[in-house]
C-alpha cells in the first residue's frame, strides 16, 4: 500500500497519512482483528504472513485469502453494518500499518485517482473470490491453493521452487472447502506425479508449468 499511496497520491497526502498512521506488531498466532468487531480502519501488512478467514455456522474455518508484505486487509468491513465479516490471523510475527477510518475517509474523498485505483483493487479481489467458487475438481482447487501459498508468501531464499512458508494441511482444506484427508490424498497424488515434492511439512514445486495447468482447469471433466 505504501507504493500504492506513492503512485496515486501527492507527497502532501502521503505525509498526511504518515503523520496519522499507527504501527502495530503482532506475535505469531495472533488475531489482528476478529470477525464481528466494529471496523476501526484499514490495515496494510508491512511484513509478515497472515490468513483471512470467515467462520461457517458449523464453526468451520473458510480461508478467503492469504496476505503478506504490502497486502491490504480489513477493507471487507467497509459499508453495511461496518463490522468485519472476516478475521485476520498472523502465522508469523507480523508488523502492520493501521490507517484510522476517519483518516482513510478524508484521503479517499479528496483523491479521486486513489479512490478509483482502490475500487479496481476491490473489484479484482472480488473476481478472484468468485473464481474460487467455480465448479472444478478438488485436485485443481488444491493446485490453486498451492500456487496461492507460493505466490503470496514467496519462495525459499535458498530454493526458488520451494515454498518459503507452507501453510498447514488443515488450512489447505479450509481454502478449498474440503476435508483434511482429501488434501493428504491429493498432495500424495501430486507428489507421485512429480508435480510437487513433499519434504516433511514443506512443499517444493517440481513441475511449475504442470501445476499451473492443473490449477487453470475450470470445468469438471465428464
């Protein structure tokens, strides 16, 4: 978001935000905000790894997306009853910039270019969210989840095809909306096909093109 502000706001408005923003630090396995809490402002992840999720009626987690350095979080609570419809939870020690709601409102109302570009960001996120709901085989959805994990959190510093941080099998199930056992089965299948390598709890992508091909399948085979 810092680069977003620099790209779409004047230096004066950047300084305005810098003056009013607050930096928060969260330990690993901590809530940044919880579903149902009143919206107090917008958060930007400075560094860290976060999951955004909602809770179904059966108390089952549904992971909506992952967030890392530069990601905007908290915006899903804007409008409506102004309560967060999702929770944000840190996987690792995480530092965030917090922009209070009144400051954000002043910024958005005074900067049409900033507001327009932010609206495009919201629209793109909504499109990705809708694509996740497409009727596709669970194997393809798990391939999408692996790529999400890889693209958001990045590769290992020493191995460009190994995930720097592999989320739990339980969280893969929460992204795909399937069972833990199904995730284990599909990961084993992808491992046997040499698309990925399972290294204890970590994942290494052996055949990136094949993984993308599986992830991009959009319809159920007949």
